[in-house]
C-alpha cells in the first residue's frame, strides 16, 4: 500500500463504490483498478485522470491525488526537491520584476517540506521577543547590525524581515546570517529549503542581508541538546 493507493481507496469508499461496481459502470479496466487501489501497480496517468473523471472529483481533490501520484512515481525526496527548485526559480523571477523584497509574492513550499519553525517547542512569546529585538535595530537612525544563526528554514525570521523592511524602508540595518547546510546528501531537500529562503533577500538591492554558510553533520534534533543552540545579537540585545 502507498499514500496514493490509500487515497484512491478512501475516495471510492466516500463515493459509496468499490472496484467491482466502478469498473462495471465505467470504462476503467477492473484488473488495473484493483492493482491501483491495492498498491500493487501504478497505472498510467491517463487511467488516473479517467478515475478522477468517473468519480466526479473536484479540482482540489484531483490536484491532491495527482500530487500523490507523482510522488509515487519518482519518490517523495525527488518530488520535494523538484517542487522547491520550481518555487525558488519562480521566486527569483519575481525578484527580477520587483527588486523590493516587500513586493515579492512568496511561493509556498511543499506541505511536507522541512517545518518552518526553530523547534516544536517555540512559543508565541519568543516570536514576539525576536521581532521586538529586530525592530529596535531597524528603528535606529545610525547604521546597526543583526547577527544570527537562526535556521534558514525558519520562515518566520524572513517573514519578520519583510515586514520590517516595509515598515522602515530607509533603515540602515545589516543582517549577518550564519546558515548551516547539511553535509549529508540525503538531506538535499533541507539544503534546497535554505536556498529558497536565503537567495531572494541576498539578491535584493533593498535589504542588506549577508548570508554566511558552513557544512555540518549536526541536525535540528542535535541542536536541542545544547543550552543555547541559536543566537540573535544586536547593539542592544543578545
């Protein structure tokens, strides 16, 4: 069984039908249909599209099923990598048309990509403190700096950065960001997620964002064993 075949089986159950009844009332070949819902064999894409049509699936349902189909075809890691690369290229294309970081329309990452949080236990109060520290730096009339090693897959940091650039367009803040790429090729989706977040502000001429990088074997769960795994430093706060 697979997520794709499980979803096909669930859709049939929700529609009050089964392999026997659906094959009798449609042009879907029974053996192919049986193998599809049991996960024994992946059919051709035309068969899947006909399956969606026969069950009168909505556009959203069909899109979800086709996504699971493509994941089953090429593997989840490869699919995630391709999705991140596609969205990154779209993001960079938007950057060429709208050089201001605040004008970019961010494309969403795949739903099963690495979570955009520092760690599962982060609280809303912590997010407010981070924003307050950054905002005070942006409010300064003189050149100021922000030094941090927050994970580059922490989407909230970049979201806050966009808000502050829009709120204080004449700011003189330089952000020095140390990011950690995974040296293990098996974590390529993680590295691509970093590029997705880091490249747009790094290439924008409206924000002084300077990423520095190193390669590491340490993973997010390992950081949780450190007393102070992440830092953010300004002239006024640590």
